């Protein structure tokens, strides 16, 4: 089982996605465990405040170090007895861009992935040193060359991408698009001829031919074409 621990100030934001389809089934089968940690529960402030203005000035607010440290420590202590191989992710637009190769490697290498879903201007930098002192690996990660309002969407992307590479989550290893020739290649299904507003839309004849060699060549052609267009 791979465990995902998610630190967030919006714990209910994940409900709809994680309780549907393949991710929901993977949890039911015991392939993955998703633990949502409400950062506000680790604030000692009577108003449950978890952010403050940045030192040195500037706009926005920053996640405070105290609740963050307590939240990560609570996760670490619970997992300590199980001797899990753990990775910690801090989402940042400046981080290394996530890709499918990382997802496959993490699924194979780690038992636990802790993710901090930041908001506003980010989190107090000292959390990296504290996590480093616990001998845990922490990595700045981005899911693309753009800025989001928070880390919750990136969390869902990572959980989904990593889970797909865990044995039994998709049912068959052949279900992984990465293992098939057809990534990005046009695909079709019934009906063979679709009529729409006076026009016919027809499935390529080669795909109906039953000639597997020709079909593979057709897919290879489109695969190369896709790469050239990138």
C-alpha cells in the first residue's frame, strides 16, 4: 500500500475527486491510503490562524512555521513504527516539473508521500530545514509552467498519476497508456460511419482491416507526426 498524507487548509476540497472512480476503488482495495490533514488543527491561535505577513514586506500572506512543523511531525510519528520510505513534496511554481517518469519511480520507490498544499504567497522556508533534520527528503514540485491559487489541484494530479503505476490499481498493466503505442494517437469507436448535419465522419479503413501489422504502422506514423508537431 502507498500512503498519501496531504496537509491543507481546505480538507473537504478533495472529497469529490478522491471518492469517485479509480482512486476510490484503489482505496477500497487497499492499494492506496489517502490521509487528509487539516493544518488549522495544529494552530495554537484561538482563531486557528495559520498564516501571517511576510518579513521584509511584500503582498499576500505566508503559512506559519509552527502549525506546519506540528502537522508534518504528527504524520511522521504515526508512520515511524512502520518504517516507511517517505518523500515530502512542497508545491511551488519554481519547482521541478512533474512528469510520468517521476510518477512511476515514486510508485516503485516510496511507501509514503507527504504533500504540503500551500496557499497565498507560500510557506515559511524554515520547514525545509526542519524536515531535513528529520532525515526526510523534500522536493519543490510544479505541475506546469503556470501559477495556481493553491496546491490542492497539484496534490490531486500527483495522487492520480502515482496511483496509476501501483500494481492492481488499473486492473491490468496494459491499461497504462505509457506501456502502449497509442499515447496521443487518434482513437475511434462505434459507429463506423457517423452522420452529422449532412456530413459523414468515417473511421480510417486501416483500423477496420484486422491487419495488425498495418494498424501498428498507422499508429507509428501518427506517433512520429505528433512528436514533430510538438
